[in-house]
C-alpha cells in the first residue's frame, strides 16, 4: 500500500472521531437524569454534599467546557475518571475489553464457518434443497432480533436440556492465571483442559446468538458472488480443459468469490461490537458492551464517550483492513 494512501486513510479518521464525539456528548447531555442523583438515590445526602460531588465530577461546568476538556484529554489518552467506579476510564475498559474480543472473534469464526461453505453449496446446487433452506434461514436470520435468538437458545439448551450455562465466562471452581485474558486461550496455555471445556461451554450460546445474523448476511453474499464467478469465462475454460469440478470450485472460483464476502464481513464485524451490547446483557457476559449499557443507565458520561470512540476507531480500522485484504485477494484492485 502506498504511503500517501495510508496517510489519507488515517486523516479520514479525524472527522469521524470528532463527529462521533459530538453526537455521543449531545445525546448523553440531553438524556434525562443526573449522575449524582442516581448515585445518591438511597443516601440521605445534604445539598452541600450533592453540590460538592457535582463539583468533584466537573458537572457544574458548562457543557461546552466539559466537552472541550474531554477532547483535549482524549488526545493524550486520558479519558477521565469513571463516575461510578471512581477509577480511570481506560483501566475499566481494559478490564472488560478482552471478554468482548473473545466473544466477537468466536462469533466471527462461527459465522464464517457457517456462511462460506453454505453459500458455496447453495450456489453450486442452485434452486436445490440446500439453496432453498439457506434462503429461508437467511430470511429469518436477518429479520429476527438477536436477543430473541439468545432467549430461545437459553430456553432450549440451558433451561430445558440443561446442557450449557446461562451466564458468565467461567465457573467459580476454575481459576486460570491470565496471559492473554481470553479464557479459552489462557486455559489451554496453562494446561487446564477442564477449564477450557468450561470456558467453551460458557462461550457457545452468546457466540452463536451473535453469529447467526451475520452468518445469514454472509451466506447470501457468498452465494451471489459464487454464482457470478461460476459464470465467468475462465471457469468455463477450466471446465473445458478437463479440470475437476472440485478443484475449480475450491482453488479458482472460491478465491475470487471471497472478495465481496471479506468486505461485508469486516463491516459486519464492526456491527458485532455494537450488537454485543444486547447479547452480553442477555447472557450476563462481563464484556464492554454490558458495561456500556450499565453506564448509560447510571449516566456515566466519560465511560460511554470513551467506549463509543473505541467502537468508532475499531469500525474504521476494520474497514481499512478489509480494503487491504481486498487488494490481496484481487491484485488488480489498488487503494
């Protein structure tokens, strides 16, 4: 990739982050409720104590001044103190982020494992049974909300059959010293297969819930791309040369058909970060998404602003990564 193109992409990040910061700040400022009153709801605090707490949090300053302070501090990596935790926002987010990363990666891998083979088979067996079932599944996957899938999976596999746990990342009996802070990875690195099985059982339901809508979209994209590639001249020429059908599909057609799938997968991965707020709340998953939901309820302004900025940066970087991978799969494309 050329340096000028890289610099251009980085500069595009600045107005995006500024716009996101303004929107989030305004939305939180217009949301009814006072953080101090919420925190002191069950306490008999005097007006002087309330005012002192508001001053300590900086809430007695004008909105524009608070926004300016947030931006100037954010440029140095300082997102302030969490109102509720009374600790640096960066530290609070860093504690919850590995759980969200683990859930997002598991959902992404699961969605790709479902959608790519299913999309290829649906294209090869066009209008067949698999194709029609894939179309029906994609319709349901894109139409029904993710939390509904989660509730149904909990009822079936946790309540009825009692096969999988309902919430959390690990049972209390398992303690895994952190290495990467990803439970499934750390349990393997520490040589604890029982803890790995336990962490995996906790991960299955939320990852499956998060991956189903994404798999539905990617299946249709993969099918359409595969159908277009199979009609290409070079595929017809390869068939005329007597190359086996399996080799044509997996070595020639699939590589080119993956180009649009990769692009959509990057966009959908960014959407996973936003969608996991609901899923993490349903399954009690101790990740960043659940933390953001809790922070919105208690009007924890600094943490919500920092988390949304992190989502925005991740979303832009994922799209940039998709563009780079796009050029790798199709060298004729230049950024």
